[in-house]
């Protein structure tokens, strides 16, 4: 068996609950094909770096699983036909997770850091 990572981007018009249901259905499909789902990670709604099919955001998910190569081709075919999936990518992970959840930004800490830098004054004028 090989370890795989499956990244999907679902349509932005779907609700979080619908995306979660779709991911659960995908996990069930993998398990029916004798794959072992190790982790399901819903990243939530994120903005794209560029526009895809006139859309600027989507729901990102990551599933890690172990399987023989046969079921992977079936999942790839099903996701390619699914209208609610904008993009998907399946990678062999070789036992090492290559993708981790994006960092969360603490808005209060970011604002405090920005304010502390503003309060220090202009450094160039003190060096002259």
C-alpha cells in the first residue's frame, strides 16, 4: 500500500456542511475500495491566487489515505466528473506529509506588532 494526499477545491457556493458531507462521501468511497483514510482536514474557504472559471475563492480540503494504486484512478475519475469540485490533485506522499494546514493569523497580535513598529519612530533619522 502507498500513502496518498488528495487536495480538493470545492465550489464556493457550497456551505461548509455540504463540503463536509462531500468529503465524508469521498472517504466512504475510498474505504469501500479497501483504502484506509488517515486524516480529513477541512481548511475552509480561501481566496485563489488567480481566477479559476470566473471564481475567486473555494473550499479547500486535504485527505490523507493509504491505498493500492487501483482505487486512486477511480477517485481521480470521479472527482474529474464532479461539478462541485473545481480542482483536485492526488499525490503519492511516500509516508511524509508534504502539505500542512495553512497558518492562522492572529489579528490582535498582528495589529500589536504593527503598532509597536510605528511607535519606534523613523530609524533612519536617528542614524543620521
